[in-house]
């Protein structure tokens, strides 16, 4: 993204041929780390080449928090006021969604305080009953941590491989870990049914380690395998999105070697700057997720 000009309160830049108006660039969004709005917009402009392919074609929702993680936030589906008319939308006429299909669209939404990007496991072109990705959200309960998520993830990877699926790990940017697998188009019922059955198999194998019930009181000291994000109405934090925590987390793709060697939660906690360096050094570790090759068929 070219360096903006004019006043700090309102500046206009050109991003891939689109005129984008940026505002309040000096605002400190994350007081704990001092990250300003300008720094976060620069992150999104720079990470867009690897983020956009995982969001393009999908009906995006956002967690908006214009004043930062400690102020008001809300989950937004409809295009917010101020969205330029060139930003792609899709979905039903009564409930259109933004489609993050370009760097200008991503930067524009971030400028409006839409810091977290969430997408479903199906595309607008394929439809809500043609899921092309499976996701498992590994969420540690009180007394558990990301290290335990990694151990669970390694076993889930083996189980998925036995079923003909290839698993890709992504940190949630918060406490846990996401596992994705590319699919040949599958119905919502097939995707949620398989994910729930897989979570149940893991629970039966390790009852003291894993829970898949939605009952929160059962999660202490265990890893909750959230299979429900495969429902067509649900969304998951998009790979590479920022997360609104005290410090700006990132849903960052990682390697299985990194998962295996994880010994503290800090091992897989990355700042936006670190994620940019990782992408520059290694490219998109998740590139195979949305390609045509490697898609598995649900058993």
C-alpha cells in the first residue's frame, strides 16, 4: 500500500487501482502493544496476497471494533455504512454480504473497524449445501492450553488421513488451533455429521482429554473439539485475519513440525509483524487448502 498523503484524520491512497479513503490513522487500536490503525492497515495490505484466496468467493462476516478490543464490538454481516459501491457483495438480496476478493476490499473493511474476517466453509458459487472445506476448532478449557491442543491435533491428523483427508493446522489467533481439510463438495449434513463423529471417536479414545459436548461445564482441563462450525450458518476466523485480544493475534497457518515441537503456548503465538515475515520467507503454508488437487471425499 503506497504511503498515504494529506492529514492524519483523512487520507486517500490508491490500492491496486482503487481509490481508498483512510481515516484516523494515528489512532491507537491496541493500547497494550501500541499498534496504531495505520500499522494494522499496513498489515492487511501486505498480507492480502495470501489472505484473500482463503476469503474470496465466500460470504464474509466481520467482528467490528472501531475503537479497539476494549471498546464496543459487534458481529456484522451486512455491508456497513461507508462501503464503496465497487466492493463485491453476494448472497440474498435481503441480506447481502461482503466478499473479500481483493486487497482494496480488505483494506476498506479494516478501515471501517472490521478487524476480524470470518468466512463459512462453502462458496457463494457452490452454495450452502456444497461445503469444500472441513474445519475443527480445538478450544482449550480452563486448565488446558495450546500445547494440549497440539497433541490432540496430531492424533486427529492421523485419524483424518486414515479417512482420506489431508489436515492443515492454523492457530486460532487466540487460545486454540484450527484444523482444515479440503473437500470434494459435500452437503452440510455430511460435513457436520463427519466432524461430530470424528470428535466423538477422539473423545472415546481419550475421554480424559477431549470433549465434544456444547456443555461448557464439561470442558475444564480438556480440549473442546468444536465440530459445529461446519454448519452452513456458521463461520470461522479466516486464515491470516487479525484477532481482537489484548494483543493483536493472528490466525496463522503453521507446519506440522511446528505443531509437534510446540512446548509452550508462546511457541505458536505470532504478532502481525512476525506473520508478515513468515509469509515473506515461506509463502502461504495453507496454499493447498483451496486448490483443486488434494480434495478428499468424506467417508
